[in-house]
C-alpha cells in the first residue's frame, strides 16, 4: 500500500512521497474523471502528518483506494478550493474548525455520513454540508523548562510583561486553531459578550511583540522546541508533546475553554465522489473514532466511544459561543484583529 503526501512548505505546494505503515517503494495515483470504478481520492488537510498517517493507512487498507493528501493551513486550503472553482483537484476537506468551515459551506456538497445516528447531538451535521469529526478544546501550552516562576493559569496571565515576545500565536486568518483561540478569548475575557473582549485581545497582541506565526504547527513546535515559552494552540497537539516526554504542560484557561468540533466535508463537484463519501463514513465509524480517542489525543464526536488520557471535561471550566454570531461576523473579527496587530 502506498500513500503520497502533498505538503505545503513556506506556502509552496511541494510533492513529497512517504510510505504508509509497513509499506515500501512509491507509486503514482491516477486521477479519476468521476466515471467508472475510481480507486483514487485527494484530501485537503491541515492535520499533522502523524495524525493523518494511521487513519489514512487503515482507510487505504480496508478499501483499496489510493489516497493523496495535500497539507497546508486550513485558510490556505479553503482559498485553494475557492480558486479551483467548478473543477476541483481535491475531493475532501478533512480538518479545520467548524467556525472556519461553516462560512464556506457553499464550497461543499450536501452529505451526511452513514454514522450520523451515533454522533452526539451537539455535534450532528445540522447544516447538511459539514460532518463533525472530533472535538477540540483550545488550550495554553507551556514550556516547563522556560516558564520558571511565571504563573500561567489562564488568559490574563499572558499579559505578564515577562512574557513579551515569548508567546507563540498563529495568524487567525490562516490557522483555524488560532481563530478558535481568538473566539475563546473574546468570549472568556468579555464575560460572554465578545465585543467586550477586544480590550484584552489588544493587550495580548501588544505582548506578542510583533510576532505572528503562519500556522498552527509553528505554535506547538515552537513551544516544544524552546523557541517560545507559551503558545496558544489546540488540545491534541499539546497533549501529544506532553505524552511524548517534551518539557511542556497543558493549561485549560481558568477564564473558560471553548471546545468546538472540526469538520470533514466533500468538495463540491469532487471527481471521486463515491470515494469521498466512503472516507467520511470511515472517519466517523466507531473503529476510526476509537483510534482518534485512544491513540491520537482527540475527543470523539460519537456517543459510543470513550477517550483515554485526556482531562475530563467536568474538570475544565467550559464556556460556549454563539455559532450564528461567529459565522456572521468572522470576516469582521479577522479584519479587526489585523488592524490591531498592525497598529501595535
């Protein structure tokens, strides 16, 4: 079994090949025009390679479908889908937060997975276009070798002058996890009113000292590698590094954490439509979701899958946002954030 990964490095799409688990050699996938028995699938995905690999390898093993994965930030991938128009090169968008995907729902086909009945009610595909894949709380990642005596228990602590220039944060227009963090900050620091949270965001942006990273991976890698003392990231990445022995700890902001779903959707006019549906059914199956919840540090959207090694939600102060308001005001928030950052 072979898998080809298309990766974005420094905003350039570069083709690289790597073998799936237990595989050797390399092979070329042939694009399907949509007719006949296609055995190909092209996935656009912002997930880390180590997250992609076990899921896609098992999908290929069970179906015989040869998969190519284009990796980049969710914002960049959505722009790519928009630019491809009615003749998309990709078939599936796998990843990106709901807040990032929902305003672009017209880019995706209507489809509900065969497993929708097993999905927790709060995470059902109510819009018809975007299937929920996993649940991802926003967290603060702390390098324990660098933090010293500085207290970091929540968002307010990030305004400490001692942390100026030492906070890893990605551009919310390019990273869905960074956009989720922006939403989390606005609601948590605005006491439920996002408009009241901008004062905090302005102060935090000033403490970034002009540093805004291009993608989510630069945040968690930067903290784990000691380039930054703290980072604003998502649970899975921070927990993985902690479990693997990196000098990091995971902090759930005391002011409140929002846990939003990310999604998976079929790109409109996908050439490999049937295979795209098979992939969505597979990643929402009990088998795949069990891998997600027990091996990949994500929380399942299914009501019959228990996670392992993650902080119980009852121990975390959970808050929520208004999804409708967020979707309607996404571009306004991004524009305002850009204005704040460039003026600091």
